[in-house]
C-alpha cells in the first residue's frame, strides 16, 4: 500500500519582533531543539536563520502529520530535522521538507507520500489595507491565508470549494480541510500559515 500522503507548511517572518537574536536564547534552544540541532545552529554563519529554518520544518511536519493523528502532541524537540537529507523524523515516522527563503521570510513545505503533481504553494505580503482593520486585525492574516489557499485551489480547477478547520473535541479546531457541497474532499490537502507581514498557503491533490 502506498504511504499516506500528507501536507503541511510553515512561514517565518524574519523581520518580526523577536526573530533576530533568538539564537542567543539558550533556554529556548534547549527546550525546542535536539543537541544535534543546537550544534548546527551554533556552527551556522547565520544562527538566527538556521534556527528558524529548523523551527519551520518542525511546525510544517507537525501540521502534515496532525491531519490523520488527532492525538499527536506537538513537542518540538521530538521532531528532529535533518537539513541535508531534507527530512524530519517525527514520533510517528519521517516526512520530507523543502525550504524557500528570501531576505525577509522563509517558508517550509512538509509532506509524505507521492503527489501526482507537486503541491503548489505561495507566499504573499499581508495586505496593509486589510491589516489596518482595527479590532479585527488579529484574525485578518488568517482570512488572507484562507483566501490565498482558495486562489491556489481555483488555479488547480477547484473554484467552488470551501475551506474550514476540522472540528476536534472538546471545542478545538483542527487542521484545515477542503469541502465541496458540505463534504470533506479527502483527496485535497491544504495548509496555511501566517507570521508578521506575510501569509502562505499550499494545496496538493492526492487523487482525482
Ligand atoms: C498547529 C501549530 C503548529 C500552528 O502554528 P502557529 O505558529 O501557531 O501558526 P501558523 O500561522 O504557522 O499556522 C496557523 C495555521 O495552522 C493550521 N493549524 C492549526 N492547527 C493545526 C493542526 N493541528 N494541524 C494542521 N494545521 C493546523 C491552521 O490553519 C492555522 O491557521 P488559522 O488559525 O489562521 O486557521 C500550533 O498551533 C501548535 O503548536 N499546535 C499544537 C498544539 C498541540 O500539540 N496540542 C496538543 C493538544 S493536547
């Protein structure tokens, strides 16, 4: 049987408050990263970027695995990243990861299994007009990320679908899912992320 296909993503705004200098935070390093990862950060020419690269892979891997494992608890240090291999070893198995980086942000895609087409993904700047919407500001990056995911879905021929966070008890929202006429499209995987001035989304189709 082919391995289950999973998809997750994570975005880090490298200009956000607290991003620069995080590699000096020893308590954070010890809590979040394995000793091999801590060594890698310490040896890096750009320790902050190396740290956020590892962090984004852990987060993207958690999102990918969480869809089919509702009881999975996210303990960052139990998700070990190997940047050379482009993989993350999780308590449940291994997934692949791929980064794309710019001066201001980095984006990580995590997946398992094979997709008939590579997942598509995009990063875009948070719309400043939208961000200026007073008390709703906290939720607006989320809305823009969903909107970006909808645009990616339209691009692959699914303009009529709906996006929702899966219900998880008690009263918890789980991973995002794609719905058509009120029913989850199990073959469509979606993930989104927002941080600081940026939002990102990815979609992948596992079956037609
Ligand atoms: C999932 C998680 C990694 C998200 O990371 P984040 O840095 O807060 O935020 P990001 O912007 O990168 O991602 C947020 C998006 O992730 C998605 N997301 C949330 N929970 C998710 C999950 N379990 N699986 C997959 N995707 C998830 C949502 O789409 C969310 O966007 P929205 O709130 O705008 O709808 C974080 O919420 C987390 O650590 N959860 C783990 C909690 C846990 O282990 N609980 C155990 C319960 S006992």
